[in-house]
């Protein structure tokens, strides 16, 4: 028996190690019910321990190499930049002055937007705190699209925080170690983000395919979606704040599994293959300085006082309306309206009757006034063609023919010009 | 006559290195494998841990040591990714075992043979990786044969430079 183990010890060791790893794989694979070719991203404690060991072993050296590279680059760039530093400094001073003015204006806009948001009870999230971090290493495998940051839990990073650049979103923090963090890039197969198309407002889920392309899956075929349309975060995934740029639509292809659906291939806005500096969104809750909070409180108080004043004014108007006599009471029959009440000590004043009624007097039907001065012939009305249109034909009894009179104009009717006889 | 036996010949040809080399070279391979793809982007067609595994397995000529080393390197690679731990581990375990087993029977001083072996074992490692990923785990994997071929060529080029350098670090009596 001993000779068997000695003779086949190499194979036995190989088999033992292979079996142990296969069993370990089987334990790790917990496929979610709704997954499509992906694994459960959560690690067990044992696997996380192995990852922690590997990260602790590799990250210090990676950081050393990365910062050495940055130092050398900095030395070289500093040497090059010294040549025109004075002119650049003057330009920058001017730029700072201009940006300070712009910042003041933008801060005012932001405060106004915040007040409006609070008034309308929007639940939209904004970025209020970010932490800059350096990408120091990758997984080393082109099938695992993750990279490592030089900031970890000691810097306040937590899993599921969004990672962005000025160009667009990059990914989310997948795992956090004391001094480093692992970021899952958005073009990985296990990644996902809620997005919305800027123009058509179509929502979808962004994910990476096996080749590392970004695609929005599960979209009903829509011919409005055209290449070049911007894609933004929708904010519904509780990871990425709303409105961040994701990329642009590169092309639209048919979903190979479902006929009426399409996949949208997206060109990422951020350079996710070459990342050096990124921003980790550490807070999406409002955080204002004490001065800004005081300003907001003052603004809210002013708005409250204004609303109270309007309410008081409306109440006073209602009381006055109740005290004043009404001209028309909807609850009374027409013959008992207050307007006809003779017992009213302050009756409504009617205009006095005209001594010489003419066509302008109230109650006199409009008609062309005959010219009584001059010849007995009826005078031709010396009116313009426009005025001719406004003058209605008059019947024998002086009534205006129905349907032929001037239309009730929205503007006040002008009195016809007096007839001038030569 | 026993000094001319197979065991004696193998013992004479076993390469020995300082302990620091055993510790630092694999570590350097893991660090560079994690760092260089950031610099080279999608053109990082190499697998330094595999090259180091093949080198030590061929030099040490011990299948058990080759198996253990390949397993450790693969597991560390897996641990740095977000995939299940063991995918690379299984592939490199097999590669380490085969390299050490072949090393017993061939002349490891010949550079051409070592580089050819490196090329073939790189292809074998890629095939095992694809097998585990697609068949064993049933996951989607964008697999291009020419990418794996380029990776094997890249490993051979690295081996062409790295093997002579590492040969200088061995302990000579």
C-alpha cells in the first residue's frame, strides 16, 4: 500500500488539488434565478479571505510602482512646464477670477434649485461629496473587468458606491479592503446600471457583454432611437445618481433571443480602458455648510411668511364678499334678484335716458343714420370698405337681419366715423 | 554504477534558487500581471504567472512542486479578479504538473525546447480556462482563438527574455 502511494504520489497530489478546487468552485457558484450567464457576485467569507490575502500581497507593490511612475512623470512634466510657467500663471489668475464670478452665480442657481426641489418634494439625488482616487492595478485578466483604487474602507469607501470621471460613469465599488477597493467596470457582464435615453426618454438596463461592449438590453423596437443619442443614468438603481453621462448610442441591433426587442450598443463616455484618476461618489445626501443651511432656512421662512400673507389676504377677501350685497344670487329666482329689489336703499344706478337718442344711445338698435341735413336723397355712407363690412344690413322695421350683422368682435367696436358731406 | 542512474542524473539537473527568488519572482509576476494591463490596455497578451510557473516547474522537475506552484499562482490570479476562485487555479495546476513531468524527460538547458513548451502549455492553459468557464460553469465567454494564439506568442517572447535572466539566479555548486 505504501508503495502505491509512493509510486503514484504525483498523480494523487494532482488529483487532490484539482478535486479541492473543483469543489471550491461548486461551492462558490450560486447562480441567481434571473441571471443570464453570470454568477452571484457576492463572495462567501472564505473566498473573501483569499481575495484579501491576494490583495494585501499585491497592492503595496502595485502602489509602489504606480506612485514611482507618477513621480517620474511629475519630475519630467515639471521640468517641461517650468519653461512657460509665468505666462501660464498670469492666464490662470485671470481664469480664477472669471471662475469665481461663475461659481458665485452657479451657487445661487444651486440654492434656488435646492429650494424648488424641496418645495416639489423631488426625491432626485445629487452628488454632494466625492473622493478622488487613483487606479493602481487591474485584475490581470481580460475576462474580469475590475480595477483597484488606492483608497479603501479607511478612507470611507463602501461597496456599491458609484465611480465616475468628469466624462461619465465608470463603475461601482464591488469590494472594499482597508487601503484599497475593487471597482467593477460598467462593461463587465455582471455589471448593471439603470439608464435613460436623453431625447426619447426610453429607459433600460445597461450591462456589459462578453466582449466588453456596453449594451442596453430588453428594449422594445423603436425607430426613434438613432445613433448619436446621449445615454444618461436614470437614477433608479440606487447606485448612480441621476443624469450622469453614460455614453452615446453607437448602433441598434436586434435582440437575438426575442424578435420584438432590440439591443442598443453604447459607446462609453468615459475612457474605461485607460483610467488613472476617478471620483468615488461617497454621498448623495445634501450637505451644506452652516452658512448655506442658514440661508436656506431664511429662505424657507420668507416663503412661509409670504404664503401666510397670501392666505390671510384670501380670507379677508372672502369675509368682505360675504358682507357686501351681491347683485346676483344663484339661489333666488330671477324675479327676486337683489338687482330688482326696490327696497334696496342703495339701488343700482341706471344711466339716465338720453334726451336726444341717437344710434349711440343705449337701447337704440344700430343702424345707418339718415342724413337729414342737405338733400332728401338718402346719403351714401362715405365709409371705407372695412366699415362697410361692419355695418349690418337693416330690415324694413329697422331690425338687423339675423346672421348678417357684425360678428361680436373680441376687440371693442369702433363707432363709425361721422359722415362728411361736401 | 548507482551514480549513473536516472535519479542521480535528475538530481544533478535540478535547479536550485535562493529562497528570495522563490518568493519574489512569483510575486513580481503577479504584480506586473495586475499592473501592465493598465498600461498596455487591451494589448496585454501575456500571462506572466504562467511563464513563471512553467519556468520553475521545468527547472525543479518535481511534479508535486510544479502542481503546488501552479495552483498557488492560479488561485492568486483568481483572487485578484472578481470571478470564482479556482478557474485559473485548475488550469495552472495542470500546466505545472505537465511541465514538471515533461521536464524530467527533456533537456531543460535547451532554450528552444523550453520556449516551445511554454507556447504549447499556454495554449493548453487557455483551453482549460475556456473549458471550465463554458462547460463546467456554463458562463458566457467571448473566446477568440487568435487572441489565445497571441497570448501564447506573448508568453513565449517573455520566456525568451525571462528564462535566461532567471537562469542567472540559480545556485551553482
